[in-house]
C-alpha cells in the first residue's frame, strides 16, 4: 500500500514555510527583481536567525544521512519557499551547492570542519563552481587545474555562472567548492573538488551576470590565479581512481536535482494558484469530472497544467525519498529534474497566455514567474542532459555509447 500523506510534523512545517513565503517573500518579490543583485538583508538575516533555531536548515542541500526523510522534508520546504519567490530562496544563506558537494564527496572530518561554521553566527553562504567558458554540460572538459606544490594545491582557471559566488567569497567563513583536474590525461576520473575559503589569496570575483530571472541571486564569474589551498582541502581521496570516474559529481547532483525539481514545482504552483483564483473571481468554472468532449479549451489547459505539476511533484518526492532510504537515485533524480523543468516552463507560459495582456504586465508577478521558471530547465544539468542520463540508465548505455 502506498501512502502519499505527509507526516503531521512535515505538513505542519510546510504550513509554516508557506506563511514565510506569503508574508515575507511575496511582498518584496518585485522590488528585488528590479534591484538586481541587491540583497534584502532584513529578510536574509531573519531567515538565518529563524532556521538556526529549527532543524533541518532551509535549502542546506539534501543529505544522505540524518533524520528520517530529511531530503523529502528539504524539497517540501523548497517548494513552499519558491512558491514565495525562487530568486529569494536561492539567495538565502546556506552552504548551498558547495555544502551538497561536501556532503557527497567529503570525509566525516571534512564535513565537520567545513560545515560547522554554518551552525550559527552571522549569515554565511557556500557555492559550487564547475562551469567554465569552455565547459558546461560536458563537465569532463574542465580545464581548471590543481597542481600539488609542497603542502598546497595550486588552482588556476576561470569559473562562470557560480550561484552565490559573490556572497560565498564575501561573507565570514564562506567558501566555494571548485572542481579542477589533477590529471588531464585521466579524463573524468582526474576531476576533483577543492574547498576554497574566502580570503584565499588568488581567488576573485571578476563579474556578476545580469539575468532573465532569479535576479536577486548573484551569479558570479570567479578567477583562480595561483590560488593556494592546503592539501586537506581536496574533498575525499586525492587518488585518481579510473573505475570510479565522475562519481563525486554525480553523487552531488543526485542530491541536488530533486531540490531543483521542487523549486520548479514551487514556481509552477504559484502560477497555477494565481490562475485558479483569477478564474474564481471571474466566475470561469473548471468542471472536474466532465467528459473531455464537453470541456472548454481553458478547462483543458488548466487541468493539463495541474496534471503536469502533480506528475513532476511525485517524481521529485520519489527521488528525495530514495535518497532518504539510502538508495541510488540517479535515474529518478534526473527524471524529476527533466520533468519539473519542462513542466514549469510550460505552466508559467500558459498562465501568462491565459491572462492575456494582464499576464504580460508587470502589474502582476506572472511574467516574473515565467522568467524565474526557465532556470530550472538549465542549471544542475539542462533538460536535454537529464533526458540523456535517463535514456542511458534505462537502456544500459554508457556515456561514451550515448552522448
Ligand atoms: C543562473 C545560473 C546559475 C548557475 N549556477 C551554477 C553554479 O552554481 N555552479 C556551476 O558550476 N554552474 C552553474 N550554472 C551553469 C549551468 O549549470 C550550465 O549553464 C549548464 O550546465 C549548461 O551548460 P552550458 O551553459 O555550457 O551549455 P552547453 O553545454 O553549451 O549547452 C547548450 C545547449 O546544448 C544542449 N546540449 C549540450 N550537450 C548536449 C547533448 N550531448 N545532447 C543534447 N543537447 C545537448 C544543452 O542542453 C543546451 O540546451 C548556472 C547557470 C545559470 C544560468
């Protein structure tokens, strides 16, 4: 028997985060979209203070251990807060993707050392830098190098599109996890993650991207110029293990893709809820249970949007639940991410369309949700790349055989 009901405690927390989304995020949503890159400090400090009195922390990144159903809880929280505002959610101080990489690839000692500062004090950010000017979907093409020199690793290269990169390198005790190759000839197996703390000589933010959506979140270009970190800042083993290949990158994505799926679902639900309320106000009925032949085009569209959202949510919940159960979830994480990214772009566009010029106007948040939606189809692996992973896993092909 499958039970889709949330535990009472989880449902209660979802209600609490929904209230945060409604009362603290929605009122400042438009303002910080327009003031791109500026930080809503009152909100960020309030969320930091509140989440450091409760467990688990908001958006801290899915984990493979800890309380039962912790990952499921994280994605339910992400959906609620992204219903409020996806950009603000991404800007919330957490160890972020960098934290997820440490959880996936670090030793127990490294997890304690690098993540302990995130337990309190001032707001802090972590970030993760894989993407480069010549490398995005094909992460194996990473050109940033890490060369051992005495007691240090010396990093050189340029990273682009690093979420919260600026905040991570400016706040006290922030860090960026930088993926670099220790042995180019070993291909994917030579790529390793390194923790680069703020204030490390040789690491600088050289640019902030201006973006279509999630504009309050900073997206940084980072230059590593003879940037030296101690030997024990490489996460996990420094050995190049050809048979394990890219397992640390994949393990990081297995944990973060369900969260991105949930973020997409939050934005899609915001659009859907708005349209539902609008129809109610306008006395436009949605007649559930009516024969499909008798439905209006609007009713069909609306029901299709609801169906797509629910399908995406169930896939995301399954992927997170599998992680909580300690099961391998690469296939399910990619399925959820691909489905949710596509669903939210379609739902948010249709919502704008259904409201006509009003949907396109900046009077409402619908046009913003349409802009915020698209990123879920791009970062953490584009839709095409996630579909490729799904196909490989189902058909039993390697990345060399199907690319
Ligand atoms: C706002 C934002 C935040 C980001 N945050 C981070 C971050 O924090 N850290 C980080 O490291 N990166 C981050 N990224 C980068 C993001 O992960 C990459 O943009 C993404 O992986 C795609 O890589 P690319 O840009 O090089 O595109 P490309 O790989 O050049 O892809 C271009 C197009 O070709 C398609 N394509 C590529 N290969 C294939 C294939 N084999 N089959 C079919 N289609 C294919 C892609 O799907 C895409 O549509 C961020 C990006 C954005 C926009």
